[in-house]
C-alpha cells in the first residue's frame, strides 16, 4: 500500500466528499456506507490534511478532520482503517501534548495503569515474531554473518544488544556444534532491561548447550542500551573473537538530536575532519575524552561515541538491523507521509497473515506498532525515541566509527529466500540484496535493512 497525498487528491471518488471544516454529522450515513476503496482514499486525504493543520497549529481544522476520521477509521477494520486509527490517536495526542499540556498530563496519568507491562510487551514481541517473518529473517542473516566471521575461532563471544527470542542463539549453537573441527567455546552476553527475560534466556540456552555438548557461558546485563557502559558491562576478555548484534536498537541513541551543544559538536567534528583518524582510532588514543557524561552530550555524538566504544572491542563482525525508513526528520510535516506509507505496509503484512478477529494481531498493532506511531508523530525532543533512518545514513556512521562493510553473502540471501518459501502465508514478502546489504520487503517496499560490519583492524 503506497500512499501519496498528490495521487489521492486527484481521485474522482472523493471530489464530492464533504469538506471536514464543518461537523460531519449530516454525512454520517454517507460516510459509513462508502465503498472500501473510496473510504481508504478519503481517509488518506483526511489524515494528510489533519497533519498539515496540526503542524500549522490550526486546531479548528485539525479537530474537524479528526471528527471525520473517527467515523471511518477503526482498530478492528481493514488495514487502512486500522493504521488510520492509530495515526488519528497519535495526531490527537500531539494536539493535546502541545496545546493543552495539563489535559494531556491528566489523561496520561489516569491511563498509566493500562500501559503494557514488561511481560505484555514481551508477549507482543513473540506474537510479532510468529505473525511476520522479519525477525526470523534478521536472525538468520545475523547468524550467517557470525558463522562466516568465526571460521576457525575457538572462543566466540556474541553480544546481543537487545535479545527478543532465544531461537536465534539456539540456531547458532546448532550450527556451531556441526562444525567439522567441533564447536568453539561460546559466550553470549545479552543486554536487556527485563531481568525475567534474561533469566529465561539463560535457562533456555544453557539447556540447549548441554544437549548439544557446546561449551557455554551466559552473561546477563540488566540495562537499557542508552545506559550501557560498554567496557564495564560487557567484560570482553583477551583472546575472544567478538560478534555484536543490534536488532532495531541503535536508533534509540538519537533520541535527543535537537538538544545540540555547539562547543562539543564543533570539537567532535574538528577531530574527525582534521584527518587524524576515525572516531574509534581517536578514542583508542583517548583523543576525544571529555568530562561530559554520555547522558548530556548531543545524541549524534552519543551514538558515535557508543559505536567507537564498540570499535575498541575489535569485533570481527557487527550486524545491524534497522527500519528502512526516514522517521528522524526534524518536523512533523517531513515525517508524516513517510511514516504513514511505512506503517501502512506493515499493517498490510499483518492483514495478509492474520484475520481481523485475531487477538495476537490486535495486540501487535496496538502495543507495538501503535506505540511506535505515537512516538514518531506525537513526541519531540528527548521523548522521541523511534528515530529510524535508512541504511545509507547508518553506513556513514559506521564508517566514521572505524567499521568496514562486510557484504552479505549469496548463501545468506539464498537461505533467507528458502525460509520465506518454507513459511506458510508469506506471499508478498521478499528479500533482496543491494550494495552488500539485505533488504526485507513487503511487495516492492523495503521495510528493514540488514548490514554487516567489521572493525577495520581486520582489513
């Protein structure tokens, strides 16, 4: 489902629709009896008009649009009705947050008890894993990159910056146990802010390691990625071959992009632009070490500093999976249409694999995708964490931090396509390769990118 405001505006199906500058109540019967294809076109028009009014602070126009949309959108309807419902909630939340902060705080405070618990969030991730193949494909590609990089290594230390499923590491253990020279000693460090999840991982992976006779250690780190102290928490030992996996995590380190600090930024850029080396090399020489804490420096510098700290671990491979879309533009107008297209495609994916009455689908849409939409549309500054960017931008940051690109192998691409063929209900999904990166797609749209990197010390 590819949505363009200019295309929808030209549709003859909506030329006689009532303008949303007045109350839609006289048109209630007409709106609800619209054909699905006409309803979808009209919804997109209304959403784009509403986003424009919200951006301009035109509250009367935004209110009228939201009133109309509420008659057409539904969290239980077809894909376009569902995604429209969550974008409507996000736009309304933005209006309240920015124009009526007292009302917003009162409402959010009273509804805080209904926010998803940690256990519910984990359950939703499991539903997403089951309903869509994107995480499975990411795990497969990451494991293949690790296997390619660790040929002949006797001690492997795999660092997962936000584990969601033990299945990834169980599959890696099984592959390592089948090596002709025997399995290496495998150490898995898992970083997550949920202690119960880490305990579940430890039990599951230890059980599998004993079954496969793989020497194994599990090192849990209870932390969010934003609070992680890499050298202190990850405890990399001499002689370990290090692999780092980051699945949908690095964008969170951009969460204070607007909170710039010109002096620190100027010093940072001068270090890099003076030709004195990459960030990782400068950090190795303690060139760029200040008294500023990680939590107070600009987000771009914080991310690059984080990558530089990972570089100092000398990883043989680092796999990065990120959303393939630009949701980090500074203004709502720049983010809105991109986000609407992106999440419409994800809601289409769920429509193809789960019925409209599916409880699991509804949970994923509300507790995961809906929350991401709200973050992108309603939040700004430090509160906005879902700052997705395209792989070209991540490539620039990885390059500056001292990492070299490792092309994803043809075997990994073939494996990914075989996985899709073996999954029931995966028609419409696709995997393609370009410039050494893998792209996980719905129809013709790239939704996620998988890239592989190594510390340039190994080049």
